[in-house]
C-alpha cells in the first residue's frame, strides 16, 4: 500500500478519480478489438481491467483526508459546457469514499464469477459490465449535478441489457428489464427537471455550492424539488411502495447483474438522499422525515413478510433487500448522528452480504438451473463448503454480532431510538419507529433460516442433487474476500466510521440547522 | 513475549481465544483428522482455557483483584459520545462463570469423545462445541452489554447449529430453527433494553468507556440518589428480562428448550442445562446495581420465575422421554433462579446456578450414557432409547451410571446434604423471610414461597420417577437392547464420577446460617453486589440482604428447612416406591385412561402451548404474508398501480393517436377551431 501511494505521489497523478472512473471504460474499448470467439481473452481482459481499477482505487483511502473534516478530497475541476456553467468536477468525501471502494472491490469479483456462468454473447456482456462500472464510480464521484446525471443515466442502459439479454427466462426477462427501465427512467426524468430548475435558480451545478445556493428557493419550490429527487431515489433504493420492479429484476438478472444491482446500484438511491435531497432541501427533508421513516419501517416489515412468502430462493433474497434498504432509509431520516453513521455503514454491509448471497445463489443455479426451494433440500451433505459460505452470508444478513450486519443494524436502531437528543432523553416518534423496525430483526431470522433449512437441511429428495460438486477453487476465490470483509467490518468498523463521521456530521447538522432557521422564519411571518 | 503472556491483562484473552482457535482448527482441517486428534484439539483448547482461568482465579480474582484486559474500540461515533470497546473484565462473578463454563465444559468435551466417537461428523461437532465455549466466555467476560450481546447471540447460533446437528431429520432442524427464532424474540427485547440504558446513562460498558470513564458502574453509583428516571429503568429492566426469558427459557418463551433436546445429549448437558440457559440469570446478577432500582421489574421477575418453576415442574411429572423430563426440570430450576433474583437475593441465584450446573450436567450425561448403551442395539435416533416406559432394571447393567444418576437426582430433588438442598432451600428461605419482612398477610414473598414449595414437590417426584423407571423394576423394552446394554467407556464414566463428586460437594460452600456460619461462596461474591446492596440499605429496603441473622430469622430458617426437607424426602420416597415396583407404569397408564385422564393428557401435551402459539402467531404470519404477497404486491401495487398506469398511458396514446389522421383537412379544422377558441378567450374573458 505504502509503495502504491508513493507511486501516485511520484507520478503526481492529479486526475486520480478520473483514472479510476474511466479505466473500466478503457477496458470496454479494448474488448471491442478482441474477436468474439476468443472468450478466454475477453474474460481475462475484463477481469484485468476491473482488477487494476480496484488496485488503482486503493490509494484513494490513503489520500482521502479523514482528519480534514467534511470537505472533499482529490477534487478535479475542468470547465465543460461554460455556456451553462456546467463543469467536470470530481471528488470524494466520507459519504462517497467507501461506496467507490465497494464498487471497485465488487467488480473484479463479479467478473470472476461471470467467467464461469456467462456463455453467450460473452463480449457484449463484459462490455456492458465495464461500462456499468464506469457509470457507478462516476456517479459516486461526480460533484457537478449535470455530470452526476450523465453517469446516473449511463448505468441504466447496460443494466437494462444485462437483464434483458442475459436474463434467465426468455419471456419474463424482457418484461423485467422493461419494468426496470421505465420505472427508473420515470423517476430520473422528474429529477432531471428538478435538476434543471435548481441549477437555473441557483446559477450553478456545483454540488459543493448548491446546499447554500438552494436556501434562496421558496418553500414550495423546495418541496416540489425534494419530491422529484426523492421519488427518483426512492425508486432506486427501493422504498416501499416503489419496490415491485426489484424482485422481478433480480429473478431475471444474471448473477453478475444481481450482484451489481443489489451490491452497488441500490446504494445510489440512499447515497442520493444523503448527498442531494437532504442537504439541498433541508426544510422538506426534516418536515417529511416522519412520513419517510414510516415508509421505511413499512418496507422493513412488509419486505420481510414478502420474503417469507417466496418459493424462489433468489426472490426471497431480493425481498430481503427491500427490508434491509428500509433500515438504511430509516437511519438516514432519523437525523441522528449514530443512526446516519450506521446507515452509511449498512450501505457497505448490505453490498457485501447481499452481494455474497447472490454470488452463492449463482453457484447453485449454475449447477441446477433452478432456484425453487422445492428442488433443493439436503444440499449441506453434498456441498459442505458451500453450506458454510452460505451460512456466513446468512448470518451477516440477519445481523449476527461479529459480522458486519450487526454493527450497521445496531447503530441504526440505537440512533433512531434516540431521536434528536436535546438535554435529557425522552421517548420520541423515532423510538416508536425503532421498536417496530427492530421487529424486522426477528422476521429476518425467520425467513433466512427457513430458507436456509429448505435448501441445505433434510434428506436429499431430488435425484440431481446427489452428485453436486462442492465449491470450486475459482468460486472460493471470489467468495473468500467478501467473507473476510464481513468479519473485518463486523469486528473493527471503527476505521470506516471515523472516516465517514466528519462529512456525515456536517451534512446532517447543516440540514437540521437550516431547516430550523427556515421554519423559524416561516413562523415569524 | 514471555512477559507479555505473564501479564494477566493479556492472559485473560487466551481464555476465550483458545476455544476459538480449537473451533477454527477443527472447522477448517477437520476432514483430515480422526476422532482422537479432533477430540484432543477440542478438549485441549477447553482444558487449556480452564487451566489459565484457574491460575488467574487463584492468583488474582480470589484475592479480590479484578482484571481488565487489553482491548480496542469496537464501534465509535465520536461526536455522539458513543463507544463500545472490545475488552474483557474478570471480576468475582464473571470468573466464577468462566470456571463453570471451562470446568464443566472440559468434562463434557472429554465425555463427547466417547459419545460422538462413532459419528461421522465429529470434527464438525467439536468445532461447534468449541465455538460455543468461545461465545459463552465472551458473554460472561465481555466488559459491556454489547460484548455480552455478541456472546449472547453467538451461543444462540451454536445452540442452533448443535440442536440441528443431525440435520437430515426435519424434526431436528425444525427444533434448531425454533430455538434461534424464539431467542431472537427475546433478543428484540434485549436490544430495546440496551437502547434505553444507553440513552439514559450514556454508556453500555460496565467499567471502561473512552467517553464515560468508569462506565455504568460509576454513572449509576453517582446518580443513585435522585437523578434517575426510575420509570425508565423499570422499563429497561423489563426489556432486558424479555431477553432473559428467551435465553433462559422462562414463560412465555420457554417453548424452544424442550425441543432443543433433539441435539446430541452432551450438548443438552453443556448448553441446555449447565451454561447457556443460565445466561439470563448471569445478566441480571451482572447488572444487579441497575436492577436494585427497578423494584417493579424485579417483582415481575419473581412472579414469572415462580410461575415457570411450577408450570414446567407439572409438565415434567408425566413426560416419558428421559431427556424431556430433564429439560422441563431445567426450565423449572431456572425458574427457581429467577425467583431468587426477583426477590433480590442475587448471590443465592448464582449459588443455585452453580450447584445446578453440576447436578444437571451429571443427570444429562447420565441419561446420555443410558441412551448410548441402548442405541447400540436399537439404532441411532430410535425414540425407544429415550422412552422411560421402555426401560427398567438397568441398575444391573449400568451400575456406575445408576449410582451417579441417583446422586444427581438427590441433588435435583433437594435431599438434605446434597448440593441442591442447600441452594434451593436458600431460595425458599429467601421468599419466606421476605414474606415475613413485608408483613400484611399474603404478600409477594409468601406467594412465591408457596409456588416454590409446590414446584419442589414436582421436582422431587419426577426426579425419582425417572430413577425408578430407568434403573429399577423390570425391563419393559426390546429384549435384545437389554441383553446388549453395557456400561459406557471410561472416557464417559470418568467425567460422570467427577461431576457426581462436585454435585455433592458444591453445596457445602454456603452453609445455612442456622447450621454454621460458613459461607465462602457468598463472601467471595460479595464485592459484586456491594454497590447495589449499599443503595438498598441506604433506603432501608426490604429487599436488602443482611449478613447478621436474628434469632427470629434463624427460627424461620429452621421451619422452612424442615418443611422443604420433609417434602423432598417424602415425595422422593413416594415416587420411588411407585415407579421402582414393576407395577409403576401400569398404574400410571391406568391413571391416564381413568378419571384423571383429562388433566393427565393436559400435562402430557404440555398444556397445548405449542399448538396455541402455532394458531396465534406462526400460522397467521405465514398466511398474512402469503395473502399480502398476492393481494398487495402482485395485484394491487404491481398490476393495478404500476402496470395500470403504464396501461393508462398506452390507452391514452392510442386514443390520442387517432387524432393524427394524416389528412390535411382534419388538421385545418383543428387549427381553425383552436384559433376560434383563443379568439373567443381574448375577446370575452377579459
């Protein structure tokens, strides 16, 4: 690591984030020159590019100024469309840095897993994957609202194709892809209108200036724009009741698509809330936090119950995402520092645990070409290593202490329960919401353990399951890094928490302060 | 390096980490091991932990020196003043628990080598069992409620894995799942309790918190005169108690423990009798300095404990499965411990935990020895090997097992001079004494006492019913099983013998004051409860414990002791005389089919509580989920709202498309009409 940051220093790489963002795109370009028959080369190149992207992204962690407080690091600023004051600005702070790293960490893993389970149109698949990766990293790094929007839309097409072309069921995958596309597009178009309005009123697209500049908006404008932004992010996250595209998209998406979708893409929703919706429009964000939190809690309980009703393993995990993302939204809108910290950490945790779950579902799907519970049972006998990996992912998902999932859930619930403390602690709506949300912890155990039991325990009833091969070295190689992180974050989340804290604290305190100010001003009138 | 490992602050970590290492070794490389090496690693890890713990006990804790280990910050949110550190704290209470866990744990590990030797999954078994020891040690040694919770859920996981160890059978994995989920319901309460404590006191650590020096101990002590929201503390304690009800199998969350007997018998001995299920008792004793402020919550604990003791005791009267009898007796004995806690006598609760660990582990291992000897012929997992009605006369075949089981039963039944007598008697006396202190006729103390005595009647009855049915009378099962039954190997009988000695001797560490003023056990634990007691004495609370005994209280102790001794001996003798005779089973069956049929069936079916829960909770949630999935998710949201709006757009555009006829004339008409309307608006609206 030391020598890496030294190397970066020596070359004086001023465009570090751009390099990380566009390396995958360069890789995609490379792929176009490789003949489609040469699948090994295609796969190797794609893996190579995602791997060097990961390596190149590591020094970000060291260059990133954690002690420096809430500001952005590694900022690059270049004029782009001067006529509209649109610039190319990149940068990271505590809120985005680990999401960037999560993306670059999961990408090579996804590429590795795809080498064994993608068999047709290999070239296009990996090109789509690499383009998707650029879109994701770019979205987390962009500090210009227009640039963000470009990256945000850039992801949409490759993901649409991943579901529609490489999906599992001939007919249903088209519907799923279309639903995903239309759903997301409707949300983001509304957001685009709001972006244009806000930028016009504020005179800038610069995300660093917008929180301040948006203070001049009228209350009505704030509420409307907040609604537009939130709708887009609520669809992406997804928040109940905008979630029905998700289970469908997941069941149809190929393994790699599901991992990226659940692991990273959903986080754009919660990232957007904390990066844009809350700091730009603090008044509606605070005023509507109760209603949004209620939706989040409904999402937790309802999502868990839906997971309980599934007879398809992958669909069950997809619905569990609805519940888990509910926890994150609940934490964000509690405006309590502990809870928001937990929510941000849970973003990463969910990416790891659900990412691993989808990877493992891919492992069994590749062998059996089914994900229906009734087709399984007794798998632990023939695939013991697989059973252990799946158990670890399950435990992380249900938040067992010692795994990463616990830390996130615990901080979210603890903080939400506390509310916005001021002097002596008293019971608040937040406390009531936290009590309901905590019941999700019980339900989580119910559906996950039931699901696990139906797949792994009992006698083997289906003939094809008798001779399943256990995890291959390749599969082990992409599952193990995730397992290591699950325990590492579970036992030592402090390095992450201290790096995210200054930015989180500044964001929520500014939002609370300016919301209070505005509300007071309204009261005076 | 040498010095590092002589440092108790470092050495303490080895106690939990050795079993973790053992677990990892067996888990990762177990495939290559045979039973001897696998067992040696697992036993070595726990015995090693025991030896280290013992050395720390002798050199430090027994001298009154507590140990705070090195550690690091687990979670920190700096500006919110929230931090939890990963650190161990060994005081008199946690050290005692550590010694029980590693001591009894060592014996059970050794016993397991013989018991599980023929099972192909032995490496997996030992990996889980070691992991359990690690988690349980974290539970008792951790320096905060969060590290306690880490162990708390960790032992739950190991329990889940071990109950479902033979996962091919649906029944077993169901039982494991049930245990985990019921425990999670308790943990839900426990988490809320932690939240209330954090937001009230600002810390979750007992001793060490970077932002709150001195942790809960100091904060609570400083605020104990005033500055405390007693209402909130009562609620916090009730929430924590919900957690205890889950882990320690109290009403209404006890239902998982009897099912947990699906696991291997040594597991039942270690996890579901001696250690894990006492975690709730430990937690309340650990936090006694907070609980002393929560009188209402304590009364709830006393009543729930007494009710559980009696309720489970009655179910135990008629069970036919040898392990089920012991399981219900465990639930019942845990009820006794909570009774003591609820009445404010924490050291006595811990004392009963201590003696119970020995005699109950002994009974389970003895039962395991019986089952093991019958399974040879009957086959593994055959329910007949656990059916008391199909046993009898095994005394001749299994002399050592029979002997130690009688010792264990004497302890359980509270026969004078056996360990259970001392501890159970002390609990009943606490209730009796409190009853007289509270005054005013029938009060909490007397009610709890009466329930306790009734529960003790049940205990004595089922203890000796078991002995009579199993070892005396005539063999009632398949002939071949009896013919081939033989005493278990040395690796199993040796731990039995050691436990039997402990089951007799443990009680003498705290003699009744009426007999002798000799109580090293309570003297040793006194510092743990000092702060809480000081507060109670300051407030002249009836719940305060007194070192001095007046002549009156000594007299009451004698009365109580005589009543409970007569009950224990009389009922034991009665039960034994019925069931050791060849007609015992026939008489019980006559009872079951005769006039007493209805209440008998009620008990046999455990008051139908499982069925009730099934109807009240399990089914409705399943049905609601299934219905909501179809009605709300698929039909309402997705079909009507989402696809509906898409359809509306499609239909709308289909209609709108008609306008685009492509005929210029139509466009001209439209243009003219539009112009006319605009013109009209301009002219008339102004």
